[in-house]
């Protein structure tokens, strides 16, 4: 996957008209580039903070810098800053599906799109690859200047290793910094579920969204007969015989799994989106997440 294959200029322009939103996380007063959903809010001076890469240079107090040699950014009343945490499952099971239906490619485009929105509105962005063999995170970053770095990070990310999403999410909740909007993108093929990990994020004050990504053949398998199935993460093999009745039962169980996930997320105030890679990743952002109130 090359930079240009993530999304074209037309898609980028659409993304740059959007913003990420969280209703359960208090936005911090950091800077004024974020397009506020509040109209007519105060822009009176409130305080200073140390300059961070990506801050608007127009907010620097050059007088203080000249006197003290310290770059400080001016803060104003009621301005919104959102910490955005994009948590991408990079375990081996995500590398499934042919061509455009590959789950990891779909997920990378989706995360890159959400990251582009976040940088455009000057949010504090972190992207972390969870599960798998571990990988360095992207960020914290703020501002459009990090757009190329974001694309390079996503292009170079590979799917490998086993998933323990509960452990990965609990670790991130402990070390991931300021609470904000945490969006998890995963196929949820993990031995111990994800409940404890999501609870850890909620307990730290994050607003959580879960995007469940599956390939079409995982929802409606085309296979039948005597098969030898191999777990791509563990290498374990299982001999199975699949007839029409078994296939129908499998399809029913997958739908029940997703229904249970949706219900459980609703009970805990977690946004849930079921995504299939035969569809458009842009639709997840422009329609599904917008309907959930995560994108505006």
C-alpha cells in the first residue's frame, strides 16, 4: 500500500470538512483551531501552556519568548480541545480477505481517515497498534503538519502476531494519557473477549467507540465439505465438515454475536459500528459514525 492508495484528494477534502466529537468527555482549553460545536463562546484570555508541536504559532506569546526564552501558547475561555485515541488491532487475523476486502487495509484506511479529521481540527491525536507483536505508536501529534507522518505510519504498519485485546486495552488505559475519545478498530478475534479492556478505558474517563470489522466470507462463508481450518494466529488446525445446515448455523451465530456486542455496548454507553469490508470505509465515517454522533 502506497500513500496515494489510502485515499484520494477528493476524499481528503470531504474528511477535512468533518470533526470528531465526544459528549461524555470534557474538552480542555488548549487552542482555537478546532471548529467548536458551541457557537458564540468566549474568546477571553485565560492562561498559558507550554508550546507543543502542532500548536498554532499565532497563539505564541512572543513578548514572553523574547524575555524568558520560553515558548508559551495563549489559552482562551471555552475553547475546545479533544484527545483522540485511535486503537488499531494489528494481530495476524486482521490480515484476511482478498484485494479490497482485506480487513487490515480497510482498517488502515479507516484509521488514517479518522486521523486526518483529528489533525485538521487540531485535536491531540495518538494512534496505537494493539494486539499482535507490538509497534511504536504515532503521536501525540496536533495539526496538519503531521499529515504526511500519519500516512507513512499507516502505510508501514503490518499485521502480525496474536491478539490479547483485553490486556492491550487495559495497558493502554493505564499508560495512554489524558482521557478522550477512544475508537477501537478490530475484528475482535481474541480469546478472552474485550469487555475488561473496554471497562478499563471507561474507568479512566474515555468515551469509547468500537468498530467491528469483518470480511464478507467471515459473515457468509462460501465453503462446504470436509475442511481443515488453520488459526492464522496460533497455527492450530481443526478438521471440520460443513454442510448447508452447519453453514446456516454459522451465519446465525455470527449475527447473534454482533447483536450481543451492540446490546452490550449500548448498555455501557459505548458506540458500536458493524463494518463489512465489502462496503466502503468512507461510509463508516460519513454515515455510521456520524449517525452515532462521533463525527460531525
